[in-house]
C-alpha cells in the first residue's frame, strides 16, 4: 500500500457531485461516518464546533452518512443535509451515503480501516461516528471509537495543525 493516500480516492458529495479527496490536500481531516438517528447524533454539535474553531488553521471535518447500523440514517441525501443543517448548524462538507463495512464498503473506508485498525486489530467499523484522523499528507494517523467526543480529539488535531 506504500504511496497510497486518501488523495487517491474520489467520493460523491451530498448533492451527488463527484469530488476528489485531493481537494483536501494539505489539510488535517477528521473523517466520520455519521447517522441522523443515532445515540451519538448530538456529536454533530461538537464536530461543527471543531470545524468552526480550527477551520482557519487548515482543519476540515468530512461527514459520510451511513445506514448500516440499525437503519439509523434511512433518509435520502437531501433530508440528511437538511437535518444536519437545521438541527446542528452543520456547515462542514457532507457526502453521499456510503457503506463502511462489507462487500459494498466505499473504497475510501476500506483504505481508512486498513490504515487505522480498531480494537484488537479489527478492521470493521463497529458503529456510527467512528472517526479517522488524517494528517496534511493524507496519511491516516488514528481511529477513534464512536464514544470519543469531538472535544476529546481536539488536542490530537492541534498537534497536526
């Protein structure tokens, strides 16, 4: 896998437009699989706060809705976008709904999981709001469990800024 970074992947934004992860070159990223009807959904508030407070220093949160965990994001992209904006003031980039596990897992998440394994070396994403921290060079630095609050990750983000 040497030489591969997140910049080698393309994704669809929440409006359905093709986007390249290379658009985020040089930024520190927190990539999160999100859900609108999850116990961790209030973390949108903390993610938005990080985005607002650290954005001008080269930090970006990237949200990827996922409906693989107990059907907690069943809506379409328009409804998800509206929900995030109205309820949590989300202004960070949101992307089209993805699978993070299984045969249909998005290639970006296949890469993230390989680069930063979970508990006991597992690649599988266990739940919504699993977070992946990526440095300015597009290398995956660390994976955080869904229970990790965005504020608790701030110090690790600031070390990379």
